[in-house]
């Protein structure tokens, strides 16, 4: 923990991201952050790539889903003395130069959780493909109805959390439904949250890798069944 | 459709939700499955019984009543299995997580 950013743990869930991981992670460890990457049972060379990089590499023996990988990363980060945790996508669509901006409200004691939002600035909104924009806004509405947390962008994976917030959140939705589950837990734990504008850079790769918009239906079903069978 | 039909459907759905969300126990699960089996055995042993009961509840034919009850029984059993799968999934996740954290590869100089 010699470097100033070392108590900030960037948690990355990676599933078959071997071809882009190096480019995504390099700016993070170069800035001195502690980078925790959870290989979620990938079948490509993700694990080999990870072991060649100066990061904390963890591997699920089987594929469990993004929510499970993030929770594993958060458990690990807390165990290693994290003060702050940032969720960051492995496909490189999140802006690494905005991490400090995300952490600022937490450092200033104004928030426990900071959530990235693609819909606060016109220039960010323009980066989001139209169909995705419509689905995301509908998703935000469904999330709000299910969690009581009204956000403009509820399925943005770029988040920053204080260690205290991390210790009070426990993701049990292994799949993408964790994005809604985390909001519900934020509300139930009485954590202070704020949305700040972020630019998501969609590349051909991230579009191909990202969840298809039709997955929205699966997410809603997971949430309903998850609530029923707690 | 008679007014009572949608009301019954809603009541059935509410009963299932309440059961699974609040009242559930493995003992009750087994009791319900056993009840469905016993009712099935009664209908097989006394073929006229289903017709008589169907008449009481205004279903029409006895075979329809048996059909509806079996759909309910199957649906119930699916939900029981689903919840079991979820529990298994949660256990498996805990196990995989423990293994991942135990075998973590730390960056050089920190381990």
C-alpha cells in the first residue's frame, strides 16, 4: 500500500475479456490504484493475461455472473484494507480519468456511493445508441419502482463506494439484476448517493460484448423471482 | 368469464406469493405434495368423486377439475424446485468465492 491511490480498489469483473484487458487495466495500475480483477470462469486467455499484470487476480472456478464477480472483488478489497472501491467495466468503456471525480464526493464526506450517469449531459447522451437509450430509460423507471431509488441511469456499471458502504452491501443477484439490487440495498441501508455525469465510450467490442437489450426481460424476471425466494 | 374466475385466479396467485415469501417450510412443502398425491389417489379409486366435487364448485366435468388441480400441483412443484435451485446456486457462489479469495494472485511485491 505504498502509493497514495493504493487504498482505492478498482474492482473489475472479467468474463472472456483476454483481448482487451491489458489496455483497460494499464491506465488503472499506472495511476497507482489497487486493481482487483475477478476472472469469472473465462474460457479464453483472461487468466493468463491477468497473471502477467501487476493486479490482484482472482478466479471463479465456474462462471457465475457479473454480480457475483463484483461481490467477490468487494469482499477481497475489504479484506485488504480498501478505503474506497470503484466498479469498473473490463471492456474499456468506462473513463479511467474520471475515477478521482467519482471519488471526490465520498472523500468530501458528501456521499457514500457515487453512481455514473450517461444522461446528465447532452454530449454523454449522444454517445448512447438510440435503442439502448430507450431501454435504459425504461430500465431506470422499472428499477425506481422496484427499489424506491429514482435515478436517471440505473444500469451504469461505473460506481464508487466508501468502504463502509461496501460492508453494508451484499449482492445476491449473480447476474445483471445486481444493478437494481444494489440500489435497493443502498436505500435500505440509508446510504447517501449521488449521480454524476460520465462519458461511456461504446466501441464495436463493447457493443458486441455488452448485454443485449432483450436481456431487460430476464433482469426483471430475476428480480421478481429473487424477491419471492429470498 | 364469470366475475368469480379472475378473483379466484388473483387469490391463488396471492396465496402462492404469501406462501413462498412468508410461510414456507420444507415440512409444509412435503405436506402439500403429499396432499396432491392423496387427492390423486382418491380420484383414481373413486372415479365418481371428481364429478361430484366438480359439480359442487361449478367446474362442469370431473376430468376438468382433475386437470386444473394437476396444473396447480405441477406449478407448485416447479416453484419448490426453483427455490431449491436458487439456494444451491447461492451455496455454490459462496464456495466459488471462497476458493477465488483463497487462491488470489497478488501483484508482485505484496504477497
